[in-house]
C-alpha cells in the first residue's frame, strides 16, 4: 500500500498519536472516549485546527470518519500527558451512558462494520466464537470477545482508562446528550462559529429492553463500576 503523505503540520499531529488531543492555536485540549461522539468532536476540532489540512486529509480505511481518528487518535489517559496542558486552556471530555456505549460498540463495530471478521484469532480458530453473534451471546461472552478482538477491547474498556480517574481536572465534562452545549461553549471560547456534523453513528436499533435478563446479569458488575464513576452524570436504570 502506498504510504499516506500529508503536509508537515498534519504529519506532526499524526506522529503525536499517543498524546493528548490538542489544538495549540486555540488553547483546546480533549480526551476522547470511544463511542462517546469522538468522531463528531474530532471532525469539529480538525476543521478549526490551523495545523490540519482537512481538504487533503485521506481516510486510511473505507470509513470516511477514520481520517479524523488518523490525525487525532484516541489514547488512554496518562497523567504526565495531561500535565502538559496549561491550566488556563479549555480542557474537556465527553461521556456517555455506560450501557448505551456498550450497545453502540456492538451495533457499530460488530454488526455494521463486522470487525470480528478481521480478527486473526477468530479467523484462524484460535478462539472459537461466532463472528456474527447476536447481542445476547456477544455481551454474555464479552470478555472472550475482548481477548479475540483489539477493536472490541478498545471500544469497551472502562471509561476512566481514557478520561483518567479524576474528572475534576477538566474545565468541563459533557454528556453526549449535551453536545449542543459543547458546541456553544467552544464557539464562545474561540469566538468563532463551531459546527458539529454527526459522524460514525449506528443505524442498527438496539436498546436495553432487547437484552435478556441473563445478559443484564452478565454485564451487571462492569456496568455498576461505570455508573459509580459517572454518578454525577448518569443514574443506573
């Protein structure tokens, strides 16, 4: 495959893949969480960032939203990385209802993108699991699927692995239901209109009511930890 070539500023962003997402010119810093509107937010930041040439930004996969993740990769939180963000900057993150985030992992990554078919461990029979599981089977065997697929693991890890254990360090924490507030606050911060375009949304309907009692029981401990961490934002249903 021919290597992707970008301008010097964009290439520098890509080479900083294991760092905080930041737009230095606008004094913005963001810690992304998978399945928490990160594609939408990253696109908005890229369109504002003078160091990113969005017109020539090439998607490294068949999914157009992958270009935003190429220039702003999602990384696990590391304290020393966030310490490089000046206190006076606008640092933020976006969180989501824990069960909704898991459901989105399944509908988007397993059903729509069929990511399990790309797992060498499943293809080669190293781990014996179906590559097109129904929701109940998938969630009742979630740990095994995490071991089989790095994509599933990345999109279903505990949220604090991306935000860090203390949300107080952010200027603001937004829920996915409050993206319009984030859009307004960013516009106020940079004194420029900000536009959010919904990216990488799932078209497959799935709700908590679609899951069996056994599935809810299998997810109970994991979800309780998530709801405890996000108790200021979400109550466990």
